[in-house]
């Protein structure tokens, strides 16, 4: 069913953002990133109590090549 969209004001979009309104056939990002973080890195909220007695982050990437986005144009 078609979407009827009124006025949309976009102030800022990041480098790899996707802005989606209404019906969409295909959504493709134009950027990719890999993030390594340790235990408890992205915790948010009030009264967090995180105990990481022994923690390590494995950043080894033996294949060296991840999925690309060469055809996302």
C-alpha cells in the first residue's frame, strides 16, 4: 500500500546513515565499520554495577577481508 508522507525536515545525517520514510524497495548503506570494545563498554543507564574481573578483547581478524559494499550505489 503506498505511503503518503507530508513534510519531513532533516537537519543532519551521519556518514553511514539511512533515512527511511514510507515504502522502500531497497535500503543500502554506503559505509561500513568494525568496532572492537571490551566487556561493559556500551552499558548505559543509572546505577550500573559492572564487574569485569578478567576480560580481554580479541581483535584478531585472520581473514582480513569482510563483506564489502561495492555494489551499493
